[in-house]
C-alpha cells in the first residue's frame, strides 16, 4: 500500500459531535460517495474510503479536520486528485480547504514547478532584487502597437514582459498574429541590452487564452515564435492545463498562473480554499512557476494577511515541489513599490499594468524607476 | 459593428452612486483593465470598453447592473467569453452574475447543445416520462464488478447508465480497461431488451476524468468502445472541454455536465453566479445536453427555489441554444421520486446512486420501481 495524502478542512459545526459527523461525511463524499452501511468490505473500505485522522476545535464555531486519502482514490491524474480534495464537498456549505500534505507517493506523481524561483532567476539572469513585469494591454490595440510597448519596456530593463490575461484571439490582435511580433520586439530589445553589456534578459510571456483543446499547440507555437514562457488561467483552462505543459519536456518553458474566475474559491469564509491554498499550494501542485494574485489596497479586497498567506505558500520550503514566485498586481502604481518591496521582498515578480500607460512614450522611465526601487 | 452581448450583475453597494461607480469599474475591469483616463480613444473606447446600460435598485443593499460588451472583446473562444463575463470581477466581493443575453453574434458563435431534450429522448427512444439514470459506483471496485451492475440496471430499463464522477484512472478500474467492459455489458442488456420488444435503449455515459489533454482522445476511445455519451466535470476540465466535444462532428455524442468543484461559484450570496446561471445558462452556453445538480433535501443545502431556478434555466425556450435536461441527484432514495416528479416533471433525468446499492442483487427491481413512478 502506498502512503496516503492528507487534506485539512475547516468545518463549521455547532458541536464537536457535529464536526466529527461532518468529517465522516466528507470521507464518504470525496471517495466512494455512497452511504457508510453499503461500503464494500475489503479494499474499498480499508484503502479507498477517506479516513478521518483528527478533528480538533479551532474557534467557537469551526473545527479543523484532517482526512487522509489513498493515492489509489486519485490515481495518476490531477483532475481526479482535485476531485478527491474538494469535488462534491465544494457544493456543501461550511467547508473550507486549509491544508494539503501530499506524502511521498503523490509528491512523486506531482513534482510541481519545472523552474521555480531559482529557475526563473537563471532564465532572466537577475540574481538579486525584485523582478519587474510590465503588462501589455489594453485589448483592442493592434499587435504592432503592443510590439512598440513591449520593445520599450524590454529595452528599459523589464524582466518579464507579460501579456494581459484578456488577450486571446480578438480580431484586433489574434494570438498567432500577435505572438511572433511581440517575441521579435522583445528579442530586438534584448539584443540592445546585450550590446550595452547588460547580462540580464527580458522574457516574453504570451497569454494562452484560446480554446482549451488548442492550448498545447498554442504553447508550442509561442515557443517556436520566440516566447520564453506562457500565462495560463487555470480557472478557465483547468489546473491540468498547467500540469500538462509543466511536464511536457518538449515545451520546457516556465508558466505563470492568473487568478481570473477563481475568486469565489477564496472570497467566502465558509467555502472554497484559503488564499494560500488556492494561490500557493494548488498552483505549485499543478506546476506553475509564478502565481499572480491581487495586491492589497488595489481594486481588490485582499488583506495584507491574505497576501502574505499566499506569498508564504508560494515560497514554503516543504513543497509541493519547488518554491515559486508570488506575483502581486492589480491597480498598482510606482509609488507603492517601496511599500510592496518591504512586505514581499525580492523573490517576487512585481506586476505593473494600467498605471504604466500614463507614462506614454516615457514608459521606459517608469520601468527604470521600478528597477531602482526593487534592488 | 456586431451586436453586443449583455451581462447582468447583482452589485452590493451602499448607495445608487456607489452602485453606478462599481458598474463603471466592472466595465473597465472585464475589458481593457486600465484606468478610465488612459483608455485609448476610437475603437478601444467606443467598441471594446464595456458599457453600463442600466443600474437599477434591486433590494435595500443590492443593485442590478446591465453591462454590454462587444463580441470583439471575447473573440471566438469560450474561455475568453467567460473571462469577459466574470474573470477579474470574480475576485471582487459583492458582485454576482445574474443574467446573460448573448445577442445574435455570440449566439451564432456558441450554438449550445447538440442534442438537448429532444435529441436525448430520440436517442433513448423514451418519448415520455422522466428518464431513469442509475450511477455506477463506488470507486475501488473492478471493471468486472461495475459491468455486472451496469448490465442489471440496463436490462431493468435504465435510460442512462452513468458512471460516478469519481471514476477516472484508478488502478482498480482504469478508463481504457473499464469503458469497453461496461459498454459491452450495456450492449448485451440492450439486446435482451430489444428481443423482449422494448423500443427503448439504455445509453452508457462514462466519465472523462483523466488528464485534460487526453480528454478528446478519451472521448473518441469511449465512442469507439460503444459508449453513447460522456460525463464531463467543467469545474476541473474547464467549460471549454464541453464546447470542444459538443462542436466536434466526428464525436457527435451527448454530454452530461457534473457540478463538482463549482460549489463556491453558487454558495455565497455576494460572489459567483446564481444557481440558474451556473447550472443552467453556462452549461447550455458550453454545449452540455444534461446538467447535474444536487437535489434539495439530500446531502447538499440547495433550496427548492434554487433547484427550480436551475431547472428553469435548463429548459428556458430563449436559450442559449437548445433546451437541455436538468438532472437532480445527490443522496436521493426511491421514496422521494414521487415528490421529485411533482416538482421537476418528466423532462428530467433522475439520478440514483448510493441508495441503489442497498438493493444488492435486486437492483433491477429498484430500477423498475423508479420507472413506474416516473411515468
């Protein structure tokens, strides 16, 4: 028998007895999904059925339950692992996923990020300091217009030139027309940087926003065209899209994950995942190298505590897999960079999008300012 | 210019002015994602930028905002359409999607279900009455054991033999070993039914629970093996997985959608989608022919009103696409069937899973009982 993996849940219950009963119900729901009295004896009951390892009071109205599951209940696939962690239980109120311990068997099946923090530092050549990531937008501009901006920010010292997560196949700049032009613009900027003695490189990350069935082909197209990584929205393309590319030797480029469509999984106290679980642990489990999340104090309501929970989960030395780079963004401006740097430190990718457009032709100055602030 | 599509949001706000400001913020967030004062004049401002069409008070603390978006902001792809409807706004508290009007341009891009209610009635040969769908489970049994149950329920008159959404590639019964055996068992049962003069057919729907990148190949494998449709979990595989198969002429089989992992999108009043939007409208938009949801009074906390909201959204004559079959399940027992039949009526697929296992070798009697109750 292989070693079980463990999931922690916050359970809302009026008493310890009710919490225990709810935990036992989760053990059934997430595996056999049949009443306890008809669970077949032997392998199904002894191995497949979820096991309540502990139920402890947490606060006045919540309990922390640790359940263990057999690797055989998930099998080799990430969708089914997520299904065991929180498939049907996601539809029951008063249950939040707070922790995941993969154990050796599942850790071997899901080795996580290919690059992680060190891999991305090596790829950019930026050994120290926060990483600077301007965002190419808004949708509706042409590929030629995007290319002008991409070249300017790359020349000025950007580490990652990231496309907006809303750039897909809109008629103004469809993926297969846009990506080669931006890759070329970034390559030309890198040549200028290199000629000036700069040892660092700007990486270009286009967004894989097209059909899910085209995602792998689009990723290969982007690589062929000169992109250095890709952006994926797991809330729309599925977490397994990240895993597939992270494990694809032929592709072999880093992956940024975007939080769009996943908000309801963290916004409520009594359902979904904690912020750290969703934007740290699950992204690492899938194999993302970077996890984007909305910074506190911007247009989104995350608290500083929720943001540091994400950052800790991204960098935790205990896995899953390699430590990855958290990437706060969302309505940031240059004057907030020193405050962010103090909170998040250097192993962070600092996104700046709409605010950059204020600088117009002088956008390069903004990148250089940002670079100085981030060390 | 093509005709815009319209999304309705419930916005939590303290005043009409705040509600209007939040609506204007959504219009930016879901499209250009830059501050209003730097939106480029011309095409981006006039066409791409979301447009607030109306903001009306709804209750003491909520407002209903109708926003229109250009088909050019979504382009041809479903992931990006969902991104425009509720990508980043999903991460902001106090916004719930309550309505979608595709308009002619997007309706043509997303024609919806291939079969719908009429197509599935034709495929089963069941012109009237509720459809009977036993669920094959629990995980951990062998394909041979599942096949015995599948044959029994199919012989007894099941309309759809549905696999549990937790059957994936577990070692006890991996997909490519399991599906041909169950397809054969159901085919043999259909031969018995036909020989007895029964004009109806049991359809076998395996679950596509493997890797997302294998989903299309697995669907073709299932069809080749004799399956009559498939089950997909859009919360794990992405909504676009449904669309891809629904639009695939070579595949051409009906699709059931399962709600696992999507709970947080409906459980809270102030984020996500209404029940009808998520389990009716979005499933139809993607192209599902059947939408499974947890019945009231079972292990899940949906109210009768939330369930009828789903049912209405599945059957609404105004689309998206063809009307589809709602499929309540989740801890149901035979004695609840008359009550369910009164509420949901005959254009419904009645799921029965764990409760059936109580009948053991007499499981066929339970199916025949169910058949009689459902007309």
